[in-house]
C-alpha cells in the first residue's frame, strides 16, 4: 500500500490530458516560472489524479484554482 504510482497505469489519453493542462497553466503569466514550481505542480497533478481519475472537463476549474493558489508568482 504504497505510493500513487502503484494504483494503476495511465493511458496515453490520460497523460495527454494531464500534459495539456500542465502546459496550459504553466504558460500563464501568473504561474511561477521556476523549475521548483513546475516540478511541484506536476507532482500535484499525478498525486491528486492517479490513473483513471482525471477528467479534464470536470477537474479543470479545481486544477486552475489550486495552481493559482499555490504556484502563482509572487510579484510583490
């Protein structure tokens, strides 16, 4: 009963959907451009949405809200 990686295997379309939202949100001007923020956000996606649980339509707003809350650049 270990890590999230043992809970299933991602299908190519699932990985594609996660990559699409990752790329879209990390390209936003408000997203912290640091490698640490990008790596942490990728980990968040995989840990929060293990294989067969991510629905890009259903989860889009919660993912963006989390990204804005935790990964927005601190400009001041």
